[in-house]
C-alpha cells in the first residue's frame, strides 16, 4: 500500500516538474530578434551581397547584374551575373515571398548561388535563394 502511494506521488511530481520546465522554455524567449537591427533575413556569408545594377527579363526569367557595395569578407564576389528562375526562393526584408517582377535596379540584395557559382572576382550562376534587403 505504501509503494502504491509513493508511485502516485512520484508520477504527480514528475508531471509537475515537466510542466514547470516546459513553461520556462517559452518564457525566456527574447521579445525582439536580432534581425530587426539590420533588417536582413539573409545569412551573414553569401555569394554576392550588393545592389542590382541592371535586370533583363525574358521568358519568365531574369538576369541580374549585381555589384558589391563595399569590400566585405562576407561576400564571395565583387560582381555577379545571376540567372533568377521562377523556382528560386525570393523573400523581402520582412520574410514575405516576392515575385521576379519586383526585382528592380537599385535594390539591395543578398544571393546564394547554386553550386556556389563560377568565377574568381566576377561570379556567374543561377540563384538558389535571394533576399531583398533594406537600403544601407
């Protein structure tokens, strides 16, 4: 009879401890994310981060010429010619999906290329993921 009571108390105690611990995890979450400071959802290291110099639209795809704004170890190329297919993931600074028609010269972008692209200082490749960033 005593072992039965101990088992019941142990089960109730285990339940209460797990309930308290699960509540603590969500209570310690930060109120604001560090992304809000620089308004970019892109990772720090990308193939090209810069401004769109020109865009040419043809048959549902766009070729972008992107030039890096300033020397940075976080950008692989100084300049890149990027083919953007409709299947590429494109998001704005708030994480919302955008279409190819919204890409304009003068916008700041960060791009990851499929297979890392080709070239040394000037990259050529197909966009895997593209982030539109706020102006610096």
